[in-house]
C-alpha cells in the first residue's frame, strides 16, 4: 500500500485513540512493527487558538514516524487552517481527518461521527483540507450514524472526489459505539466503490481475524485499535501473520513488567511525574489483563502514585510468575 511517497509492505496501522495513542505508546507500537501510528484526535479550534494543551499533543519525535496527525472539527475554514499549520511544523507524514468519533461531547459540536449526517459538509471540509495541504490526506469514518442511516459508500465516494488519498472504515455505526460486531461486509462495499486505498478497522484481535478481514473486505490495509491497548506486541504478531511467518511467542510476565516500567519512564519524561504516573495506571492494568492475579494487580496499580510504587508492584509480579 502506498500513500504519496510512503510505501507500506505490511500495512498494519495503530488506530487513533484518545488517551491511548500518545507519544510514548506510539513509539512502543512502532518498535513492535506497526507500519504507521495515528495520533490522538487534535482539535482544530485548539490549534486556531494556540491552546497550550493542544499544541503539546503535536509534540513528536523521529522514533514515532511515519506518523499521521488526526484532526477533528466541523468548520471547513478552521480544519483547513489547522491542516496548513500542521504541515508547516514538519512533524508528521500524513494528515488524517476524524469522521468517526462517537463521543457525545464531540458529536454535539457537529464533529466526529456527526459529520456522517451531513455528507455535503464532509465534501466541503475535505475539499478545503486538500487545497490547504500537499501532504498525504486520509480520513477515518464509521459505516453510518445509526442502523437506519448507513451511508459509508456515499461518504467514501465524496472523500475520494475531494482528493483524499486513503480512507479508514470502522465497521460500526456511531449508535453502536464499540458494542456488537463490526460489519466487514459494509467495508467490502466501500472497497468496491472507490479506487483509493481502504483500511479496514474493527474486531481485529488475532492472526485469524487479520486473514479473515482481508479476505472478506479486500482491504488494502488494516487498522488495530482496542486490541493494542496494553498489547503493543500485537503489531509484532500481525506483521508476522501478514508475511506468512511463524507467530512469535506471547510476552512473558517479565517482558510485560519491563515494558510497563519503560512505558512509565517515557510518560514521566514527556508529561512529568504526577501526570505520567497517573496515566500509567490504566496502561498497567491493560498490560496485565487476563494474566494470573490480574484483579489484584489492577487494584494495586490503581493505587500507585510514584515510579517506586510501580516498580515494587512489577517486581513482585515478576517474582511470583517465576516461582
């Protein structure tokens, strides 16, 4: 799969996830073989007003790249302005636009998946973005707002006509959020309707899922979201599966513990002791989900306040696993 000058022999990507796909996690995903990472959603209004928190989300490092910065907004002028600003900063390789976020606070402002109810606005925004930047431009969408308004094919065609270089499709409606099953057949219809690359997203957790979604949808690439939470090793697994190679062994508890501490150190480096330690709580519980003693570990991690607290928990976790 190609995007501009970018070539992806194994097009398995990290989906943008608010509060998850920040700089530290993106680095880990890339190290595990992820072809390209997508940032958390970045507000175009935050860029317009040069909001300190928003600009901090645009901080990147070479180890993340190739990287796509994902923008969200509902005003074509502001979205185009933000795209131009991002390009001027030379911080990423692709600009992505969000048309899939189901969060109420995003939807009530007309952004995210709310745009699926206004196909004409989609055309307006993406056309303005295309005029504002020469960078590869992608868009991420859902198959529709609800079961009665599934319009993925129409929106995808509009995106292609506006000059978007590739489109990622999550096979759920906004109404579903993350429940039920992703509709891979609808992603296949999108693939058949457009000539630009289509990246399939939704319910890809195992090598078997990867093979099946490729077969069902005919997609050009695959995007992995929630299955990567606490599991950046999934990109090592999926890369091997895509290539038809032997699947690597799952990480040991020692490997999990060592990565927890490395992840924590990066969070502290980029966000400080207080924020980094608290953000690590949920990551640590994801890293140990489904493992022996997971419930007790989750309780311990959620009380951790310092690096020393995490280190003590991880040390005991590893010792117990190797007894």
